[in-house]
């Protein structure tokens, strides 16, 4: 009698498994058929995601070089290295957590894009005018005031030869 109960349970699980797997098999077969006919849409979405990832990597490289003070490497990220303008006093950039107002928007032709990112900027201002006390502070590595400020980084990008480059970058005060 004990053996009969075990075999009945096994039979139940086998039948239930077969009953549940039939609809899943049918759904996966129809899904693969639907995806097979829509390769162009999937390819376009993949290319769009690759563009977005490339732009995010470009933003990260910009922040990394700005924080390191490597202005020559920042020029390599731009379409025209001579157009690089870094606001006087900006010494560092910290990207804030992604906010609802942050975005990257690709142009319809996927050859241009714009982005807005909230960030915290480290600003350094030299103490002046020059006097003995200030000169002593500068000799000790001081002589400047540092503070953090909430900003929005607005960038425009252009895709040249399959590579994304920054066309223009601008910081503006963030609205709180």
C-alpha cells in the first residue's frame, strides 16, 4: 500500500509536468517564430543600445580625464580639440545617481545626440589679492578655496566614422 501511494504521487507529478509544459512549449515556438520575422527591429534596437553605451563611456572618459587634470586627453574626446573649453576653476566632476531628469537622446539619423547629466563639480578659486599671508599659504600648497556645486552637464555629440565624439559641453547651475 505504501508503494502504491509513492507511484501515484510520481504519476501525478509526471502528468502535471506534461500538462504545464505543453503551453510553454507552444508559447516558445510562437515567440521564436515572431522574433525570426523581426530581425531588422532587433538589429536597430541593438545598434541604438550600442550607441547609448558608447556615449555613456565617452561621458565617463570625460569625467575621468577632467578629474585627473589630463586636458590633452580630453581634447581627444572632442570633434575639434581646439574647441575644448573647461570653465575656469573646475577641478573635478562627480556624476550623481541617475535622476529622472537625466537623459541621452539620439537624433533620428543616429549620427547626433544630446545628453543632460546631473553632477557635482569641485570648484577651486584662487585667494587674492596677493599679500604676504597668501603667498605663505601658496608655498604650503594652499592659497585657494575649494567648494562643491550642483551643476548640470549638457553635451552634444556627433558620430564620425562610426565613433562618437563630443561636439560641445556646457555646465549650468542645477535647479534644486
